[in-house]
């Protein structure tokens, strides 16, 4: 199986480009310390404002469901990943991805079967994107990498990930581009800026200490802003 040219996480480049934003706990702590949260977002997509919500909820048996929803008058997108902690790593078990842009609808589901170490996809997928793809220890889907990115920035670890998502494999390497001030909920915070570049696509994330996902994510294509997602409130 060959690796394909893909996009960085914060997925949603089907039709946009994947994402997420913030809350108030540290997922660098053990899984047992994780707490549910709900965060509201303001997004700019297709030149229009959109509303967004991200949640983390217990799925039982030391499993968690991480979900993202974004909606405006042109598009309605929903993504969720169920994951677990195994041997000190977060690993996806299943994911659902549904979107509607104008009248076009898509629904996809992924299963990460760690008993056979393969991932496969069903629903509105092309034949060459259905899998199976062989899994390796440490593999994550795009949405889950958002959490790992913040964890690893705080820990000072290399920001390198093997993403298995949308029927493809992609090696993602982020670099630290310095510190910048960012406003969240009317308060100024110091953020670490990290960047991933893949051809003419670029993902920039601002990581604030104490927030489990980036406080802001900017997705650019061919030098133009495609999606800008900013945290507004966290509960």
C-alpha cells in the first residue's frame, strides 16, 4: 500500500479541512483525569460565518467520544471519533463523518479493528478508499491528532504523527513557529504557534497551555484562507 498525498488533521477537507478548538482540562494527564467538556466556536468558511461546537464525552469502559460540528447556511458538517487509552497511547476505535454542502450529502464510517490491526471505511467512499489499511501502534485519525498535538506541545515532544484517515495514510510533521498572543473568551493568552505544510495546503494552530485542543486553527490553500476556527466559550 502506498502513502497518499493528504491533508493535515483538523480534518474536514471533505469538503473543507479538518479542525477543532479549546476547553479547560489537560489531556496530557492520565485518561482517568479526563473530564467532559463542551466548547463553542466561531468559524469563517466559504467567506461566511459559521457556528461550531466541540464536545468530549465519556463513552463508557474507559472510552471517550470526541465530536465536532460546524454549520452555516451553506454547509452542515459533523465528525466524531470514539477512542481509548491503550498502553499509554490514544487509539481510535471508530469514527463517523457526515456532511452536507448545499444539496450534496456524504456519510462515511471508519472502523479501527485492533484485534486484526486493520482499518476500513464504509458509506460514501471510493473503492480505493475503503481499505483495509494495516494499522501500526500509535496510529490516529485526523480528529484525534488535534488532542495529541496539544498534549505533545505542552510536553515538548516531537510533533510527528502517522495519520490513518479517509482511506489513506499520511505522515504529519508540525514545526514550532514561535509564541504569539491570542484572545479567548475576551482574555489574552500566550500561545505556541505550530505549522504543518503539505504542498499548497497549510494548517496553522495556536496552542494555549491548559486547553486540550488548539485555541485557533487556520487552514490555508494555495496561499488563501480556507477555514478559520476560533474558540469563543468553554463549559
